């Protein structure tokens, strides 16, 4: 069980951060805004730690918007109706297996304004990761992902560290390819290639590590 939890958490966390960095590279103004927030809250004299993550609301908005546009689990784990019920005018027999297309819900222009646009500001002022049944990257109910809390902390801490310590840029003038690949999880079709250099403001601290 522990092996399954660790392997599942590692792949999905790494994939989410790859999508997040790809989106930030294609939107440098948003990347700069996230870095400015970290600079203001954490400063340049120490590295970001777990206790800082809850004080970085815009970073959380970036993560939530990434999970909305590119949920690493586009199809939720199968659910089964325990008894006959009605949904949207359809009668669902008892024992019916249900697969929820989370990607389609979270990218539906009928639900989200500018659904195809990376806009972290849409989540400003919201609390938590889930937003009713519009945003459920970890599922919902008793069968939702048990690693949700750990995942949010790990992605926030790791992504925050990368933004705090390094300047990021695309390897060419072309935008990062955001095409999704195939699989149970949703990897990028083309792995992310990026150029990074240490931030001058962090040079002294990084030289001591």
C-alpha cells in the first residue's frame, strides 16, 4: 500500500509541476507576479519552507488554475451507483459503473469564463482546492484522493522554491507546446525544456548551500 501511495504521488506531483512551469513560461507576467509575492513574504535571506506556503495565496491560485486546465488525472477513478437514481433526466440502474471526465468539466466554457485562458486570478479569494463540482482535481466524496493535503503542500513548496531561486525562460522564442500525451495520467506530449539561471538576489544564499 505504501509503495502504491508513493509511486502514485510522485508521478502526479511531478507532472503537475511540469504543467505549471510550462504555463508560467508561456505567461511571463504571471510568473513574475508569483515571484514578487514570494519575495515579499519570504525575502532573500532564507529559503521558502512549508509554513510559508499558506501565506502565498497567488501561488495557490497558480496551482489551482494549473489543476483546472491540466488535471493530472483527467478521468476520476471509477464510481458505482449503490442504488437506482436519476441524474439529469436519465435513470441510472443500480450497479452502473461511472467514469467522470474531469478534464471536460474543468475546461467547459459553459462553466468557466475564458476556459482556455490561463488566469490564476479567477481563484483569488477562494478557499480550498475544490469548488463545488466544477473543480475536483482530487475527486469528491469518500473516494477522493487521500493524498490531497500532502500533494498541495509538496507542489506549493517545490514550485515556490523553483520560482524563488531561479529565473526561468523558454529555450526559444516559440511558446511551450501544451499538447497533452496519452496515459492514465495526463503527461505532456513533449517534455518541458526550459532555461534557468540563479536569481541575482539569491546568489549569496545559494552559494552557501
